[in-house]
C-alpha cells in the first residue's frame, strides 16, 4: 500500500509513526506548505518524493492512497481532488467546516466507490473501544457522558508549539470528536443545544463553548470546550452508565473510583492513531467500508451545522 501524506506538521508525523508499524505500507510522498519541512519529513520517513503541491502527488502512479493532515478549510476540496484522481483518502478530523462541503465529499465517495475515511480517532482509542465492546455485549448502556475539551490556545500554535497558518475551531473541529463519539456509543442524536462565549479579538473565533446533546436512546451528553484553560490540556470523557462509570483519557481508562482498567488487550496497539490507520489500510485491501467512513460520520456534521445556526 503506497501512501502520500499531505500536511507534515505535528499530526502528520503521528500518522507517519503509525504507518511505519503496518506491514506492507510504503510512504511514497510527503507534501507540505513549506518545501524544507516536506523534504525534512520525507527524509526522516524514507519517502522518495516531496513537495508543496498535492496535485503532483496525486499525479503519481505509485500512490494508492492519501492521508490529509492539512488545514481544516482545505479538507473537503482536497478529499474530492484525491478521489477525482482515483486515490483512496483518509481526511483528518474534521471532514469540513460546513454542511454543504460535508455532503459534497460523501457524494464524490458514492460516485467513485473509493474508500473515504475521516479521522474520528475516538472510535479507535482502546479506552473508548473497551466501552463500545461493553455496549455491544449488552453489559453497559450510556446514561450520560460528561466531556471536557480544554486547551490553552490564545495564539495560532500547533501541538508542537509552532505557529499555524490557519485558525482552529472549537465547534467544527474539537466538538466533532465528542458529537460523533456520543452517537457511536449511545445512538442517533435527536436534540442538540449550544451557546458560545466571547470571540477572540484577533482570531475571530469563540474561545469557550457549551454543548448539550440527547440521543434517541434517552442518553444525554454535556460538553464543555475552551481555548482559555490554563491547566490540564486535552479531552476527558466520563461515561455514566447503568452498570458502572468509566473515565477515558485518550488511550487510558479508569473506573469511577480512578482504578486503572487494563485495555492493552483491546486491540493490537495502544495507539489510537495507529489503529485508525490500520483500519484505513485494511478497508482498502479488503474492499469494504471502514469504521468512520464519510457516510458513517456525516450525521455528526449535520449536528454541528444545526448547532452553528443557534449562535
């Protein structure tokens, strides 16, 4: 499986680290906004081609699939371009920052029949897989999810503390993780409310947000998001269910009393990004729809659109 990666920043390298652990995968091309960054990352991971133009990678006959880790605003158009070029594509979360663009990507996937997957990593983290397996076995039902997504981002910086060329978004990016995960664990969302705090004078985005969700099953979710939190960073999930409580922190899981739960046997890796990439590669090889396909995650983007209309 021959892969091109577009977007050689912090998250792009996380994917490359995962891909190098998957048998039969070759990194062929690395594309980045800056040529020197593309060359540096390509050399590090053994890619024979690098550059600043995605079209050059898409024109190569030795590229089977593309992983997009580019700015949010480029995702939909680039995903469509990949499929137009006959390439399977995995788009990092979010799929798009509008409902119309989200629908356009699904339409193109349906036209081409290619694998188009979205990087909804929470479906793959061993912590959330453990809970999902309990739900599927009938051993646990979600009554409430309480989720905190907190960062300290008053400037455009990425996960490495480097300047970003684009502006992140609490609703269309960070809320997407939880909206999709809640539906994945509790069932279709039938009601959604949101309020946002003041907008940053320079970035032009809301720095704080509160979201309420209700599933068809009756389960509820409360999601608090902030770019202003000067403290522990990341997303923390509390599952309150009919048979217990679980607290998930990325790939780690504890019970309601903070007792660790061993999730090392849930999957072949403890790395959610690697597991996500393994699903992408496997779906292409097996000619099937992947978990977190564009069709499966599309309802999440409808909810995000409905929430945005409330502001």
